[in-house]
C-alpha cells in the first residue's frame, strides 16, 4: 500500500541526424499506467537544426531546458507565437486539438533538455492550442541545509509555487544533490504517478532502487498517497515529473496521442485538411 515502484528502465542516447542525440523513455517500457500522465520523455542534446515544422495533437509537448545549456532555442508555432528560450527555461506547447511548431537551436548553441509528452484526458484533448514559456528567473529555488538545490519548474514544493500554468495539476522538479548523501522528500498525492530520471551521478530512491545516469523509474501512489525519498551521491542531478494518472487507453501514432483510433484518425484528417494552420517563415537566427 502507499507507493509501488516500476522496474528501472535504462535509455541509451542515439544519434538523430548529425546534430542531435536522444535517449528516449516510452510509457510502455514501465508497465501498465505507471508513467501516466507522461507518454514519452526524450533526454536530448541538440546543436544543429534537427526537426522541421511538424504537428502535435492530443497532449502537451513540453521542453525543460537544463542549466548547462549554451545559447538559445527559437520556437515558432501555427498560432503565431515566437519564443526564444535557453538555459533553465521551460517551454510549453499545449497542442490540444492540433498545432504545428518547430524548435531550432541558434547558431553555436548546444541545447541540453528534456522533451516531455504530457497526456491530456479525452475531455481536454480538443482544447484550443496554446504555447508559453517560463524563464528560469521566474522559478523558485529550494535550497536545503543538507545540500539539495531544487528548481520548482511546475507545481508546488516545500511552500514554493511555480508560475507555470499547466492544463492539469503537475509537478516538475529539477534537483541537484550537491553534497554527499543530500536528500529530498517528494510528496506524491493519492492516485498520482511520478517519473524519476537521473541525469548525472547516482540517486537512491526510497532507500531501495539505485539509479545511475541514464536510468529512470516510476512511482505510483494509491488513494492514500505517500512520499518518495531521494538521496544522491555528491553532484547528482535528477528530475522528478509527477501528475494524476489518466486511466484511459493511450493510442499514439507519431506526434498524435489519443484515447481511441477514431479520435486519432479525426485529428489526422484535420491535419491533412490544413486545420492546424501554418508556421510563418523564421527570422534570421542570431549568433548565440
């Protein structure tokens, strides 16, 4: 009772083109609905334009940029939003019923980030698309005497609240455990799942599973909820993503995520009919 854990999943970075590497974690690797509401997370490094304009529908595509990023990324979408973001920032594309977008690194940039597919329940999949970004200077930072430094990217943690306005309640923490055996306790409400990924070093989860860099585990709370304890080696870096699980089928086809084949087919027809709009030509990229 309380919290149950999935198996530990390892993802190895693979090249995509000549300017990007991606280590991908998919929801079906963790078993059942353990990763819900997250469908997929790509841990990537990108230093050249890699993905052209492409569609999304039925979920949110979220880019969490790590603080060691150099330079900036330019995001453009079919609802007319242009954003430049960089080290420590968050960019949120709520695709809803359908959007086109592209994100390209500026010249000489090296983007180190997570691309997170956050599912929407069927009742919200046809919301109008939206996008926004939150600068790192707007995010609260929690520092503990034990040596933990936690950026509150989304949600609430230890009395600090992020300005991120997600469609559903969500928690995103970017944590560095900077001293030997530094630790944090992450509350997990009832019926929520958490996804924990180690970016650097080693993190022990709840005194049990030991995660190394490149590995992830999911934690699922029953109705009573619980607490996930994380203890790291000196210099460890990990990310915690948590949200209320969605007990609906996940039908994913490329950049579309729906609860049924019929809903997904409808979104594909809308895309082919031009209902997602178009993305304006980019301005000239500036030197990072």
